[in-house]
């Protein structure tokens, strides 16, 4: 039978129990069965017409159910329904307005990014620049290479001295010295003469070509040239790689390993990069054990901090994790943003009596958004404390990831000078199965790819972390659509290959 979870304010009207099993197949049926079992709940849950009272919220599958769907919403017998009441009856509870009139995804993102600009710069050595974002363009003040260099092992020659040479009628040149990398020619070279030379070594001024070793035979101090070579052949010019005055890397570029090597090659002592954002991840719950522990009893392992740490690192941030119990004072201290550039919370994000985070954010600063028209992650919130962005993410792991990707990730990336665009590779593929959504909200659907077609795994099920590991990627359904039919081409964000 379905289970109804009661907030603490209602438990005294139901013999003190926190959960009640009822026999019903619709949400309104659940409410009526609950009142029949505990009649003193009636005045607290129903209005004079016997309908659900306006101050009562019903949470099903991690989503708030709109009043117009209460009569028809069906569910599996094993599912749980949460009844929520605002702490003060709703009159002064900042969480309620957003939950009744949810912000659009676009408005919530605008609120999250409002006033967020790239952090100040710092200078780092080229060897430490990989993964960082350049604050300014890098211009070379040297030529690379700064000298003509050999592109092959062989012999530095005058091209005209090799004309007519063939394997059957070789031309003989006197070998009068050598040129080695980092050393250069050990003497001058006259007409009819050659110098042995290694790849990367300076080409003497008298030579204009390099004869490959495989086109020559050394006999004592004489090299037999078995193939003619054209002027300029196998000789790298001055500035062939980089010319003095070239802009080698543009501002805003995220430095790759090869970029860092190029910076080192032009001899810059350091480069200006944006400071990496410091992100505090606050995870709350009496039921949580630290990562590395085993779940047991009524406790679960905190997996969200592990997931969020990896996402923040992907986006260029530095992480500190704070794990707190369901204690108001501990949460208040954790939310104070001393020493960090952004605070990301996970859990205690909804509107129940235990969900303190939105209230504390409003107390300590400003709660700008609470409740977003999306699934999963509708309890997401956006606020600021002392000018520092605070992103309130739900505790269910799928909702947590989705809310991070939509709102927290863009903030972290912008602070570090990166693009706010999603750091995933996107492909367009046809649907092999219908994808159902609801007009008026954005849906994040986990999908798998099979034989070039896309198949939805789940849209609901915010607590099912395994649905993310089973998925190859995701499809975002816009709020204006009821989904996509079979065969429709959809844009799929791939989990593999994200930047």
C-alpha cells in the first residue's frame, strides 16, 4: 500500500506517527483515506468543500503535484507521498511563493548568473597553466625557431652542388665538419663541401638545403650524393613555427597541454590566468555517512558530495566539502561564505519543516528563486549571502546533478573565466521510442543510445542514481512541448567526452 509521510506539525494529529500506510490509488484518495483513519487531520488538510486545502502541498516522486492533478494522479502501491506544510502556515514563509509560482529555467539561470563576473587574475608558470583560462592574449616577442634548422638527419649542402646526382652517377662532396643541436656548425663550409647535420641543428649560413642521410653514402671524409636536392629542402626557416609579434593564444582560452608547451617554447616567464573559483559544497542530513563508509540501518552514504566535487573540478573550481547534521546552527555557520566564491548546498531544499536551507539563505542574505518549473530538480533555489552566489540543490542525487548542470555549473565556469555553455558534446539522433513530457516545465530525460537511436530511460525517479550510470546521455525537453514522437531527431548531450 502507498505510504504517506507526515510533517512534524501534523504528527500529533495522527497518534504521533511519521508515516501512515493507506489503501488508495489516486493522490486525493490517499488524502481521504488518511483523514478517515485520523479524523483530526481533516480540518488541517481539507477545506470546507472537502478539497485539499490551499496551504497543503503534496510531493510525489520528488515533484510538487499541482492541485488540478490531485484527483487523477496515480502511482504504484509501493510509492511514498509526502505532505508538506509551511512552518508558519504560509503567510511569511519565503519558500512558498516560489513553490506556488515557479520560476522558469531561464529566469532561474539569469538569477544565478546575475552579477557574476570572472575572478581576478594571477600569474602562473607555463607548466602550471594547463586547464586554466587566459585573462589576456599572449603575444610572442621571439621567432620560433630563432635560427634556420635541419628538418632531417643528413648533410648540410649547397643545392647547386648536388645537381645531376643520381644513384648511378653520384656527386662527391668533402665532409669538413658537423652541426649538432645546441652547438651549431664547427666551421665554415666552402663550395663542393658538406657538413654532417642532425635534426634540429642550425643550418650553416653557406648551406641552403639538407641532403637526407638515406640519399647519401659516406666513404671516409667524402659523401657520395645519390639524389639531387632543391634549395630550401628540409630546412626550417626562422619563425616557421611562431613569428615575432604573433598572437599565439587568445584571451579566454582554456589552456591545453599543447598550449602550455607552446607558452614554454616562446620563453614567457608566466601568464595571467583567472583565479580558480573556490566552491564550498554543503551537504546536510542526520542520515548521511561519509564517503568510504558502508550504508547500514537507516543511514545512507553521502554520494552527492562525491559527484559535486567531480563536477566542480571539471568546471575548473577548487572544492571544500562541509558535511553537517540537520542542525540549524551548524547549517547557518556552513552557509556563511567566508573564504569562498560560491556556496553549493545539497539537501534540505524543499518546503517541509526540516528543509531549513532556503529559510537560512533568506535570513543571512537574499533568496532570489525557490522552485523552478523543471523535472527533476524543482526544489532548486538561488540566493546570495554577502554578495556570494548560493545555489540550493535538492538532496535526491539525480535532481542534485541536474540542478548543478543547469545553474551551479554555469556560475562556477563564469567565475573561472570559462564559457557558461554546457561542457558536453552534443549529437543529433532519432528517437526509437516516444519521449513524454508535460507542457509548462523543462524535463531532463536520461537516455541510452542503441544502434543509432535514442531510448528514454527515465524522466522521473530523482533518487535513482543508477539511472545516470545506465544512461549514455540526456535530452532536454523544452517547456513548450509535450515531448517528442518516435523518429523525431533530438539533441543528445553525451556523458562521455564532456570537457
